[in-house]
C-alpha cells in the first residue's frame, strides 16, 4: 500500500467520527496524537516515550478501558515528558466519545503496510494528510496550507544554502521550511562532506518557524519531526513583542495570514516604525527587519494586492522596504490558487542591503494573472505554469534580465520599472498592470471601458454619451 492509498484510508476514517461531531481539523489533530505513537514504533524512536505509554500498550486496551487509558496517555505525555513529545501533547484533549470509534482508528492504523510507507517517507505521508485536509473546504485548514507548487517555486528561486538560518514567521504546518530543507539536501553535492557540527546545525538550527494557533503548531511539530528537522518552532504571535526575538536570518520564506487584527486594535509590537492594524503590512515590516544586513539575506513572501497600493502607513512601509532592501521582483499570481476564491496575491522577492538607504534601483514585475485560465480542483496550478517566469528571474541576476514587453509585444508578461517611476506613481503604488484583454476589465481605465462599450453595441451609444456627460473624463 503506497502513501496515497494510506492517506485515502486515513481520511475515510473521518466518517467513523461523524456521529461524535468531530470536525476535520479536530480529526487531523486526533490522528496526529495516535500516528505519533505508531510512527515512533515503526522508526525505532520510542526511547523518548515512557514504556507504559507506547503503541503496544495502546493496542492492548479495548472498550471503556481504552478510552480511559487514551485520556491518561495524552495527559501524561503532555505534562511529564520532554522535548518534542511534550510540545506535541501539551494541553492535548480527545474529542472522541465513543470507545468503539477510537478502537477502530487504532486497529486500522496498525494494519497498514508501514514498510512501504517508510520506503516512500513517513514525512511525505503526513504532508499528504495535511494537504488532503487543506483541500477539503469544510475543514477551513486551507489558510494554513500554501499550494505545494508555489512553495517549491519560491524555494527554488530563493535557493537556501547549507549553513544559512531560514525562518517562516507564520509557519502553519511548516511546509516552507520542509521545502527549504529538501532543497538544501537535493542541491548539496555531498551532505556527508559537512562536518558533524555542520550536519547538527542543519538538523537542529537551520530551519525555524512560529505559529500562533496551538493545534496547527502541533501539526508543524509533527511534520518537522517526520522530516528529521528539530529546529525551533515557536508557539506565539510574531506580531506581538514575542516576535522581537526572531531576527538574524539569511532566508525568510512565508505566506502570512491575511486580514486585520480582531477588533481593529493596533499591533502590540513596540519596535515597528509604522504601527498599523493591517497584519500583512506588519508581517512585511517584521520580515525585512528580521533579515541580516550582510547584503545576501533574502526573502520571498506571499502578500495580497492591498499591500501594493494601501495608502498612509502602507505607502511609508513600501518606501521603507525599497530603501532598506532591493525589492527586485514581484510575481503577480493568478486567482483561484488559494482556499478563498478571488483572493488576489503576489510574491515579493527582496534582498536586505548592507545599509538602510538606496537599495532598490528597479523593480521587475511578472504578470501571471492576466489572460490566465481559472485555477482550482479541476484545473490545478502546475510548475510548468511558472516556466517562463523562472527563466526570466535568472537567479535574481538583474543584469542578465531582458524585458518581454515592447510596443510590438504589449502583452509581454515581464516588465521593468525604475525606482523613480514607482516614486512618481500615486501613493508609490506597486499595483501595476499593463496587459489588456476583454476578460480582464480591472486593468482598464474608465475611458477605455466606455470605448469598449461603444464598439460592442451601437444600440447603447446614447446611454454611453449620457454617462460621459455626467462623469466627464474621470481618468484625467
């Protein structure tokens, strides 16, 4: 049985718990408690678990006795163990009321072909389960899961290296850092050539994160453990003063949560130059401030459109970003690739300068949004959709870049804008589009839309003329 088949069977077990009123998110958390014990047994790493609370002891119980023992196990591991075990089980509680349902889940898991699963990688199996949860709309977990394709592209272009400190300040289930670890392993000619201390650094310090939601933090810890990553994963709010400790990074890869702080209160960080209730703008400030000033520390960040055009503090934060960092690339993403339909997002790529002034000279923008198909379950985003962008990016070497836009090719997706051009724009807006199409009306001015209406239907020309008379040439 391969990992995909195991994930399908594990997911189908959720139906067993329907009568207990358990949500998809609770089910995945519950599975994490149980799978942790089984995977420790399968990998021969039960030493960190007291002998009386290991998998075989759990398997020996039935009925009411099983339910009581399971509750005792969760409490004991969360209060009396150390390290990752304590972190995963701290505050753990079961939502399964029916002993027969608990017994069915445990016995089903025990019957899987774990030899084949280990061959494919237990980490890959667990990530498959997290992805299944994220794509299930009713679970609400999509907000913690960035499409794997996008994670891979961002990681490939930022290219983390051995010895670098990498961080995700809003890590969700830790997908970006796992991708960064895999990139380093796949692109280092001989990992065994690293010294013992260097290998220990990669395993225990190189990849770190922070997550606000307790249950999601558990999933991140489990995911990291199954990929043999033991770096710090903090449970806390990056946008509070707790986040001030997170700094000195070579690489940041992240997709921070969208929206404003509940109640509209301002961020509690007292070190932000531009405090605002907009979480994405605060995360952006945190990220570029958390990078080392070596001239090579870099980040790739998913952010919604409002970060590109928000006025007031938004404008000041964009200017501060472009002064302190070289904001060399913006990738405008298509809609439909995240759990919330219609959310418009971008990836900002930037490198922190050695000084705090004059680092951005020009910004290159790739428009992967206009004239693109609608993405979703029936038409998933693929790595091939990014092929032209990856070619244009050229490893961040701006001197090697050439524009695809020209008067002869107005729909070229790759275009350069000087820092002076951007400063001259209203509110220093980076919300720039130039590709025109009949199906992409957001990129047209009001005058252009009126002209299109005239061309499409002579019958409403009178109405258009009246409209023109009322509003005038608003665009001017």
